[in-house]
C-alpha cells in the first residue's frame, strides 16, 4: 500500500473491505461491559473464546436462537418472504441535498492549506491552549523553586501564538520523518542530522519545554465546584470545539457510516479497550460519523467508560442504539432536519430497534446484523440451511402499530452474511471478482451487499489517511494521545476539503504534499533566536594559528621547563629557560630559535 495515503476512495474501500462475501474482515467493534466498575484496572476486552464472526452482546441484549420472546414483540405474521410482485420500500428525500459539501466563509482563500486547517484549529482555540500551557508552566516552576543550577526552567518564557503554530508544524514534520526517539531529531550526529529540526525552528530545550508543558484544560481546583474536571474534562472542550467546527464548514452527502476509531494507547486508564483482532489492540475508542463518500469526519464521541453511555438519552434503549441516536442528534443540532439520510452501521450497532427509531426520524438504516438480535424473524434466528449462492429475504411492512418498513436478508457465499435495511430491496446484480490463481469469475450478489461494501468504509477511509502520517509517540498521559489524534483528524478533514474544492480538471493533491505546504505555512517566520555562545578555542588552535607570537622574559631567578626539548623523565634531560610565549594560552617556556619555531609550526613538536 502506498504510504502517501492518497488512493481514490473506491480503491481504499477495495483494499479495506474487498468482497464482503469473500473477505474475513470483521466489522465487529470493541465490546463494552458497562456492568464492570470503572476502576483503573478495569480493562474492557473481547473474550478470547468468543466467536470473532459474531458481535459481543451484553446479557440484557441477548436472545436465544430458540427463544420466542421476540415474537411477542414482533409477531411472525408481520414477516413474510419477499416476492416478485412486492413493491420497493419508499425512499425519503434527503433534505440537505442542496447544502451538502463545503460551506466556505465569505472571501475564503481556497488555495491556502493553512486557511483550511484554521477553519478547525482557529486562533481562538490556539489561545485557549496557549493560556493553559503557560499557566501550567508557571505552576511547575513555582513547585520546583528554588530551581537547581542546571534546571531547564531557568530559560522558560511564555508561549506565543506564532511559536505554538510553529510547534505544531514541527510535530507534523516529525510524522513525515519518523525516528525511533524524539531526541534524534535534534541530534548533531550525521546519521540523524536534519537542518529543519536542529536549532532552526526551536532549540532542543525549547521544543521539549513546550512539549511537556502542553495543557488543554484547567486543573480540578479551578471551577465553580471543586473537582468538577473529570477524566473526560481533560479533552472535552477541545473535542466539542473541533467537532462543532467540523460540521460548521461541511455538510455530509446523503450517505454516512458510523463506526469506531481506536487511538493506540497501552497505559493505565479505566476506559481502555482491547480486541486481539484489531490493528491497534489496546486503545481508547471513539465513536465516529463519517461521510461514506470521502471519509470526512462529521461527529465523534470518545468512549470514557460506562459514564459515556449512561448519560445518553433514552435509557430504555440498547446502549448501541443510544450511541447511534446521539451521533445523529449532533447532526440534527447543526443542520436541522436530516431526513433522507442513509446510515450504514456494522453488526455492533444494527438492530430492529435502531431501525425503527431511525425510520421514525425518516432516516434509512442499512447494516450487517447478528441473527440473534431481538425482533428478527424466527426464520433468520434458527440459522437457515442455505447453499452457496442462495439467499433468504424477509420483509416487514408498515402497519398501524409499527409504521416502519424493514427488510432482512441472509445470503451465503463462503459464509452466511445477514443484512438489515429499511431502504433496499432483494434485487441482485452480477459482479466480478478475482479468485485463487488470478482467475476472474462472475457471481450473482444481492444489491444490498454491494451497497454495504460501497458505503460502510467511511470511517476506515479517514483512519487510512491518519495512519499514513500519524504522530505516534509513547506517552503516560492518555489525553495527549487524544489531542494528537484530534490534530490528525483536523489535518485529514482539511485535506479532504482542499481536494473537494479544487478547480474542475485539476488533479487531486497528494496528502504528503498538502502536509508539507501546511507545515511551511504554520512555521512561517519563526526561527530559533537564542544566540550561540563563542566557540571554544583550544591551546592548539592558538599555537598553530600562524599569527605573530610575542616572546617575553621571566625574572632572573625564575625559569620554566622548555616545552620542546625538556624531558624530566630522563636523567639530565631537564632543560630550563627564562623565555616564554606570552601569546599562547598556557604561556609555555621556550628556548629562542629552533624550539620557539617548532612549537608554533608543528603538531608534534617534542624532540624525540
């Protein structure tokens, strides 16, 4: 895969998903066990004995394959097989169709990479972070007063806006030029040396002063109530500010996907999650809504433990349903009505309950689903015996008690795939794929599976861009990981906006080129202004400088050993003289003539 991260969206989907029927890729999400106490050692994980092809469902969500409880809620009579005479489900018109895309400011410079980035990381946000960083630095200095002789805090000066922008530019350039240790960027060793980092923008001391004092929020003892800054409060203001800006300047297309991004983190934190089947096995999970066409991140919700889901509206619903509804609500708060939106989810979220809730809002849902979800027809829950290429398609039409249309389809290729939708029918289409040996074959596949493969990868597109140049450094502070992930999301969203607004016929910019231009714009004219001290001069530098050296005479009763011909280690070889060189640093004793000349012209001046 090209590390540039600039594959077309279709190619990225093919790389990520391939063919849903052939691929073993699993969209299953990390499990959330809200019954566990939020202690420091409470690690949320997917049981190693659990079938990786089936999502984790908490006890209150599970139903047995033979349990008829769901039939009480959804009588079998309402489900029937789809026939050739059945009409298609009604499709709601997307109310934001005329607004979708970039929403620019008046007079916006579409050719400036920095202007795109500062739609999100505004000077207002910069100044908030700068003020908190300066406050924390002063606290640190006060706590360590009196400072030790060699303390780095003797040279601290308050951080400024241009300096902080340049700092972020240096961080971004580190992502483009990965090294094992951050200290390597400031090394004078010719193997590591890079002029951009070594004393050009920042001295090593100044860079690490800013890096380790970086702060986003006030401490717990600042606020109307003591201790009001919770663990989520460490980054809450920045998250809310950025996601609001993400939606302020972009309206998604009619198709979005909801999934999870994982911020790689292996430290100690109560809401860390684990999944052995994911690229980042340990980390902090973030629920994300992305435009399914280009991967633009529209809304997000970091998972901070059970407090995240327990505070959501509609406690009578499943936690997964509440997460989706909460993310959709964020879109509604910004854009008003989002009727006609097509939402794609994976098995972790998809359920009959969620489909009904979204349908009442005139929003379509499509996603893979676990066959043991409540409300699904019994024909699906009993694991139908299908041969390869066969499918079972059941529909539930609206009625007075339930106005929603729901279609559940199971199709078997190498393994069965179950999909639920409130929009698509059971039509099929012929698709081509490459099988073992490089042979191309044609298969008949349900259209709903094709649409799922096409649109479910929105979150994965943005993850792909982020992973190409992520600033991944070990940190004992989890919120630092979240902040630098947010920085990457802002860069990727800026990059997507820049490419979607290029003049017709102009080739899309590569992500690496976009980042380089952004780095130069952020750094601007900031340079390391700390003056270098006078270079040290050695005795040899002065002795052999080829300039005039002045001999002087000592008092009559004083003398020095000649630096050239005197040898105290040999009997009778000590030679004394009253003459010395007053120009040389160590004032060596020297005989006039040959000794004086040898000393000032030869590196090895001692008589052998």
